[in-house]
């Protein structure tokens, strides 16, 4: 077990500015940031700063939402995936708070890229979800 001098307090926390300031102003308190939250913030900032990335995330999230809300769309995607010989996996709908959810969403769309492209080219109901339109 980790032994700390009695005058120190150890506090693990999210990297919020008010928490950082509180620790900085408290004598003898040591700061340790939560690695997961720090990683989430860094990746979120990267998505925001890469030109066009937020638009891509918006489109892939829209595709997942579309197939989750419409059984017809979901069935069309299943049929098109079977035509292409691609094992069907449901598109992941990412939560707003987890970078891994965004990754899962992007990976699920990339897995079904060809069937999605076919449907966007051929089906009127899919046209607005085309990944190649801005």
C-alpha cells in the first residue's frame, strides 16, 4: 500500500478548472488527473480542430440514428450488406461523452461503407445521409 506523509492529501479528479484551482490553493494537496478524462478531452479537442471532422461525426451519427429509428432503413441496410457479402453489424450510436463511442460509430460506418454508399446512391430515403455530400 502507498504510504503518504500525513501532511499530504491526494485527490484524483476530472481535469476541470475549478478542481485544479481548489487543489492549487490548498496547501499540501497533491494533484493527480484522471487519465481517462484527460484522454477524452484531448481526443475531443482533436476532433474539433481537424477540419471537417465534426461534419463527418455529425453524418455518421445521423446514419446510426436513421437506422435505429427506421426498421425499413435497418432492413434495407441488412439486405444490401448481404448482397455485398459483408457481415451485417448494426451501426453504433455514439454517446456524447465517450471518445470510444465516436470511434465505434466511425468503425461501424466504415465496416458497412459499400452498402451505405449503394443505398445513398440508389434509394431516395437514404440520399440525405450520403457521406460524400457536404
